[in-house]
């Protein structure tokens, strides 16, 4: 699908900075679980919803709206239920 020119967005429960880096290596956009920063260090608190389950679905819906993507013409792949 990426070779056909479709955008690739990687949405994962992993930490956001790691997912954005991995996605960048794939020529994609990455979205992961965001953690609060204090004095340049991650705290143990989330900055928004955990990017799993309903939190991941919310993030996907927000990206669909932001990027103007037609969900009917999109594909999704996962490694868990």
C-alpha cells in the first residue's frame, strides 16, 4: 500500500518518541503513548490517553480527521485483537 502512494501511520502503545523514530525509518508518521516531561525527563504520568484499546481508537479517529483520510478507503493492520 505504501508503494501505491498511500500514507502509512504507525499507531502503537509504545512510547511516543520511540514510535515516531521507528515510523520515520519506515517513511511514516508515528503515534504512541505520550508521557509527561518534567525538567527534560519522563515522569511516570501519561500525557493523554494510553494508546491502547479505546485510546488507540481515539487517536486513530483524530488522525483520520486531521489528515482528511477517508476511512472507507483505508487499511489497518494489527498484531493483537
